[in-house]
C-alpha cells in the first residue's frame, strides 16, 4: 500500500486513511501531469493545434489546472503529516 511520509509517497502504509489520502494525491498528480503534457504541446507545437483558436486562454486554463493540482497535493500531504 502507498502512504505519505514526510511529503513523499512510499509503499509502507496500510490504513484506510492512508489509502484515501493516497488515492486523492494520485488523482491530483494525474490531473497535473495531464495538464503539463497538454501545456507543453501548446507551447512547443501550437501551430499544429487547430481546434483551439484562443491558445492564450487555453494556456492560462492549463496553468491554473497545474497550480490547483499542485496546491491540492501540497495540502493533502501537509494534512496527512499533521494528522499522524
């Protein structure tokens, strides 16, 4: 099982609380990685992205998603450490 210790995720936790926190962290990590990949695509290959005519708005939206996911991960890991 994965748990959070000292802000890092590792495989030695086993409680229900650890499972819930880990699931939430992994959820936000997936959102962050997806947004980062999409942002990179816009920044490096913007000419090839024809379905989004307002690329600036899309870059802003992706940046906000990355920031929100990072903030959520930071909040969850801090809370998990405090609650132990």
